[in-house]
């Protein structure tokens, strides 16, 4: 299910499936995209930041036309203890591998991978220099 921003409308809460993973997409060319994500983050329950949120940064193949600094997005990931994935959706191979990575993350967050929890997965995704 896709949403352009949060909060989600409450009138269909009873029909909404369980949310296993929230992927915030940030277009590296658009400051509005980052602002929209930052605004939406306030509407996410704190428990989701225990492994059930990630940031997907698109447009990284065109860094010369950036509206958002990559450091800003990395700091966002650090602040919310959530992984940041960078990709270029215009390249089919990168798009496919990114979709596969997101699907694997979703499988972990939904509890379909025995022995791996969303929280343990996030700790594995942390950079070694964060320690």
C-alpha cells in the first residue's frame, strides 16, 4: 500500500492490514520530498523505529542535480536508527536489486525469516564505525 504522506486517513482503519514495514522514499533532487518525509515521521509510532522503518533515497545517479545532501539523509537514518538505502530507479538492474532488498527486509519485519527479528536485522545493518 502506498501513501504520499502521513498520517493515514482514519476512516478505513478497520480495513487496513497490519503494517510490517514503512519505507520512506526521498528523491535526492527534491527538498520537498525530504520535508514531506520529515513531517510524516512525527506520525509514526516510536515502536516502528525498532526495525520497521527504512529510508529509500532515489535519484542518486544524478548527484550533480541534488536538492538534498546525502549527509542529511544519513543523519536522518542515524537519528531514527533506521537503514538508508540508496538507489537509481532508472536503471533496471539497480531497480530489481533494490526491490529484492526491500522484499527481504519486509520478510524479516513480517516475521517470515526464522531466527531473525526486525530489531536484530537493524543492528546488523549498522555501520561498524557507529560503535
